[in-house]
C-alpha cells in the first residue's frame, strides 16, 4: 500500500499543502545508502549531519542549500599526477554521489567542516517572532510574547 488518503487530516488543517508530497518522498525510501550519514540533535535548536566521505577531498565535495533542500554532492576524480595506482583490493568506496535532505522552513545551514573523513554540516532552528506562540486576547489587549512564555514556564 503506497497511497494514503489525507482528506480527513486536511479538513481541520490550514497550510499543509505539501504534506502529500513529503509523505510520498518519505515512503519512497532510499535505494542507495552511500555514503552513510548520521543526523544528531546537538542542543534544543542545533543539529548536525555527519557524513562519512572517506577518500574525498574538500574540492570534490559540494554543499548547496536552496528552497528548503540541502544537497550534498561528491565527485570522484582520479589523480592527475601521472601516478596510476593498481589496487589489489579496493574496500574504500569512492564513487560519485548526491544526497538530499528536506529542511523545514525554520532550519538554516550555519556552516560545514571536513575532518578525518567526516563531513559535518551544522544546522540551527531559528523560529521568527511572527511564528512563535502567542495568546490572542478576546476583547482586550494582546499580551506580549514574553508574557506568554512566562505563563507557560509557570504552568
């Protein structure tokens, strides 16, 4: 069963037009698990993607963030120094790849580093003021965002 009916969910929600597309993307699965990666939550609003890219140089890796999609591309190039290497066994995979990650609207890429064959990409969640929770007063003044957060912490 590859199709889902989201009509009951969408009746009481607003602004989830991309939900069907995201679920299709998730259920499709990934055919290739190369290169392996980890996604870790470093703190409340900070994340890190660590990708094992052994054998690649910094020049062979590209990171692009566009339209809520983070794309990591590796281009395998042969050495051009004239030294042709003959492998008896080649267990370290070095082949071209492209890995995509769907990012939420509030996730921003803050940096990347490459150490010991691991490509680390730092992400942070930044919720704009207009998206933070606020209480709507009925026939009165609206409290500030700080007052709403203070009330939640007291509860």
